[in-house]
C-alpha cells in the first residue's frame, strides 16, 4: 500500500560522502545483448529497456523480451499515457501496445512514409508533446498526430531533439538550437555559439535558463545569452566527454559520460557524487540515464544495466575509498572524521575539484608510520588518543605519537566529573591517567578491578558502573578525586539482576539501565545512597526485532532528542521513538534492512552534521538523519502470468488497467489446475521482495510470506474463486494487492442439463420398467389362466 520515499528535511545535498548502493545487471543476468540505449517506466512501474537487439521488460523478478518485426538496433524509446511504447530504430519507428490481457503487438508508423523517405537513418530521440509524437533522425524530424504526419529537413543534421517545459527544441548543425513554433523551426538567438557542437541533452535549469550538455565542449546555460557553465569537475568532464543527462527530482543533475561513469552535480556546479567503477559500476561507458518513480537512477551501459539508489540517505565506504580493515572506532576531531581499524588509523578527506583521474571525490587516508591495530579512539582535553595492544598513542599533527608502553588496550573513557582524569580499560583491569599542564601522567591501575573491562558508564554523581560477564556489575566510587583505591560495590542477583550471561550497561535520562539479553533493568535509586541498590525490569524498550524475533543486544546508544534514541543493536542499527500512547519505545530500522546482518563495532552520531556513522567487517556506513520517510500510495503487486492445464497461458501480464476489471475467466472443469506468477516492481534489493497469497474459496488463510513468485493450485472443485496476492519489499512495506476472480465450471455430468437428462432418463426408465413389468405380469396371468383351464378340462374328463 505504501513504499519508501526519502526526502531531505533541510534540503541539503544528497551526499557529502560515501558510496551509494549500486546494483549491476550484466548481460548474463538478462540474457541479452550487452549494449543498451534507453530506459523508461510505465504506470505499473514496469521498466522497459531499448536493447541493441530487442525491447526488454523488467518487473523485479524476470527480464522478458518483446520481439519486434525488425532486427536493427533500437536506439530510442518513449512511453505515452495510454501505455503505448514508441520505438526508434534505423529507418524504422512505430509503437508497441498491450491488449487487455497483456499481449504486445507492434504497429509501424514509418511504413506510411517509407516510400517518400526511404533512407532517413537512425531515430535517436522520440518526444511526446500532448497528442503529437516527434521522431528525430539525422536529417529529418517527423511528427505524427491523429494518423497524420508532417516533417522537417536539414541539409546538415539534427540528430537530437529535446522537450523542456513542454516546448520542443531541435539541435541543428550550423544553426545551434531551434524551438518548434507553429510548425516552424525558429533559431534561438544567442545559440550560434553551439552551431558546431553536438548538443546531447537540454534540461530545465532555473526560471530563466536551460542547461545544455555538449559531447566534447562541456556545459552551457541558455537564457538571454548562451554562456559556458563551469563545475569543479570540468577537467574530468573534458577528459571523458558528456553523452546524456537528466535533472533529478531533487533538483540535482545526473551527467552521463562516454568513458567515466556518471557525475551528480548541483546548480552551482559542485560535484556531489561520482559513480564509476570505484563505486561499484560494472562499466563506465554510459549511453543513457533515467530516474524512476521511486528515485532510483537507472543507467544504460555499453555493457549491461545498472541501478543506483541515489536518493537513499545511507551510503558506504569500503576498500575502494582507501579504508582497510575491521572498523572498531570512530571520532570526529577538528572537523575531520577518523576511523580506527585493525589495520591502523584513517581520516576522511574530500576533493575540492575532480581531475581527469577516476579516483573518488572522497577518500580515506592512513596515518603514516602506524601499522598497529586500533582498539579505541577518544578525545581528551582537545587531543585525540588511541589505544593499541602495545600502548597508548596521541595524534600529533598527522602522525602517531606513543605515550606509554603499558598494555592498556580496549577502551578510553574521559572522566566527566573531573576533566583532568581519564580511564583506560585493559584486559586485566582499568588504568587511571591524569593530565596536568599538558603532561599526561600514568597513576596506576584501580585496585579491586582485575578482569577484562570493555564498557565504563558514568552517572550524574561521577560513579563508574563497570560490567563483567564473569563477575557481573561493579559500582566504583571515589571519595573525592579519582584514585587507584576506590570503593567497589558488587552488584549481584540480590540487587534484582538475575544473571550476567550478557551485560551492556548505559546511562540514559538520568538513570542507569542494564541490558542482560533476556531483559532490560533500570536502577531505581536516584541519589548517592548505595545501601539499597535495586534494579527493576522494564518493558518500555523492545527486546526483539519485529520481523525476525531475534533478541536485541543494546551495544551502543545515542539519544539525540527527548523522544529519539539511535541504537547499535550489534547486528543491526535502529532508532527508538517514544510513543506517548503506549508508554514504550517503538523500533524503526527501515533504512538499514538493506544491509546484510553483520557485527558493528563502531558507532557514532554527529549532531553537527546530523549524521549517524557505524562500521564493522563490511567497512563504514553513513546515514543522513536529515532525511525522513514519506509515503507514496501507488505501489502495487502485479499478476504477470496465469496458466491452466499444461503450459496453456490465458493471461500474459498486467495491462494498463486493473486486472480485476480486465480478467475474470470461466474455465471448463478439465482445466481445474491453476498456476499464477506475480511480481512487485520495487527495485531496491528486489530479490528480497516477498509475497503472500490465497485462493479465496479454496484456501482458508493467506500463505506465509515467501520469496516464491509463483502459486500453484490443483484439483480445484467447481465454483467461484478470487485469487489475491500482495507483495512486501525489503523495508517491510506491503504493497496494494492484486486480485482476479475465476470460475471453474462444473463437469458436464454435474451441469443442469445433465441433471435434466438424468431425471428424464429416470422417469423413462420407471415408465419402461413399469410397462415391462405389467406386460410380464399380464403374460404370467394368461399362462396361469391357460394352466387352470387345462387342469379344469382334465378333471371334467
């Protein structure tokens, strides 16, 4: 019924850094020619691709081929509101149309003019303006309206045409740019500068200008005058050429290049994103770009097809960005992001300009001469410290400076009550350090703490809560300032905590709470008194993930508002939103379901940029919290094929209407087996779409959710049934169901006329039987009378 739609709250750019999710469809996947030239989407969200050999239709499950009578390459493609698919090829153009049950037929329009224009060449663009359809070829432009056509000719060449704000523009060599008015091509003043340049795309730019993209000479704005439009990627554009471009729904521009992938820029010319092989694209020669109705960017490649989630607030950094190793720690220090991994310390930089090289516009650089595994990063008194297995280090300029050789590994915790102190957890206890007059002094280890510590939590009174799966939870108290001989209060089962199989303690809303895996317990005393420490189980935090029922581990928390908490749940990141109606937190993890379940060790919210960062074995992820979830109510499940008997197809895919209105078959009883194929055209991890269905009147309940895209029913009794199916995408959003009615007729021997025959036959049988019986009885009586007569005569003798 609804689908995901991401929209920025603050109108910020879609990226500041990170790699978007890219899905590649190789020729082996769709089993067709490598080259693709155009992509469009219809009202049902089915995708159509102009392939070098044929038209391909994609529904999120399978690639279907639509054959045409001609064999030449299809170079252009456009759809109108009625569902017609217009095609342009070499010396050929026309349209495909679906009938009510989804069968395609092709109608050639060029047949009407081929005798007059026998060799007009390739049709590179198709433009639809109201009821008019324009086909732009090398020397000709043809317009069809209500079965009538008109044409325009040039001695040089047209090749490309454009529609901007419902106006038709035609590029003409030697002239520049023409606008079509009153069936006349009128040159646009000021575009003479483009007379010798191949204009490959023309886009709306602002209220007064359009943006023109030339293949070899970059970008121009066309308004009262035509001027060069500069970007910080001009060198890259010049080196890789422009081939196609579109304006995205969020106002940015997607520019396709001959040899360098796709660039995303804003109205100021600033590069936002480079999508090429470094970001996962299988091929960098781009023939066409198209944004679908769910804001995915589709790319027609010289080898294959790709889809990019350009508007998704979640991006990724992997080895292609220079970040290597398991990510275990993150810190934003002096407006620069630092990541600690098992292979060193890295910091993120972004290029101001993009040169001709194919390197990404963002990159992680490694701190030189430091090859140790980082265990933690923390800022203490304006310095960045990091721990390793062989000691404590500080960032000095751009180098790692070793502070101590003492093994003080796992965690750094700056003391909030007295900012001159910090604690560093290790495998055998907790170290206390003090910084005074810029000198860091190692004071020793806390007595009474001799086991591995990985988490330290400080409450409002400066007390430290330290968890240990072997010993449980300890409360560490200092009488005045921190020292190595604190008072330690052991928290055990008498304090309301039943076990310590798993322990994650946190300080939130002025109180300590502990996650034990099987439940969450809150500390009930709000003061310094430690004589009556007691924890009570609370139900306001969810314990299990709703879709899988797996237990949640509250590894890290970050509260960013009174009703909003971001959580590292160990295998998934999610947000908790407080509900006043239920008095509980509700779990929201939609943006992160696309990520394969893995362990996340690093977790950080940056309130300055409003970004959430988390990382682990798969690299680093960045989520832009400025984005919100909106609803679109036009996502539907599609019934793609219906078969009866042995491969007898009676429905060949959704047409442009409601299938329930178009398709309601009545079948003979011998065809009482049914096979239905269906799909959900939602193209983010579409292989993880799932379905539930039922044959109402035959099934008692809906099926369990499954990734199967086919339902089979056999031996269906005579009667009237309704098949229903609904799809669910990776985000758990259920689409509008599809349904159709079907009638299985009774077998001939159960029809009304058969019963009349049975009745008549029975009556006739009874009548015949009665007549035969009466005749037999009469004959028997006659025989008896003869016997009696014979006996009587004998007696008389």
